[in-house]
C-alpha cells in the first residue's frame, strides 16, 4: 500500500492510478517542443550562413573598435 500524500494545508491528496493517467499527451508535447527547438536551431544557423559577411568580423575592425573604446576612456 502506498503512503498517503498531503497538500501544503494538510489535506490528503487522492492517489492517482497510473493506468488511468495518460502519458500520451505529455509525450506528444515533448516531441513537439523538441522538434520546434531543433527547427529553430537549424533555421538560425542556415540564416547566419546565408547572410554572413566575412569582412564585417575581421580582426582589423575589432582591433580598431577596441582602440577607439580605449581612447574614449
């Protein structure tokens, strides 16, 4: 026999039969959420690859920006 569970106010919580509880909905939500996450990851990576401009992130530009920042301080 399982132990009784109590809510924060001390009232007994009825036990739920595991055969009655449906896990299909939670499994579907987990699969849907995982799929949406990976579709977004792939979309962002592909968009960054498509719109990448090599000259924007050059070391010379970063060095000039850092020198300008230190000169301003």
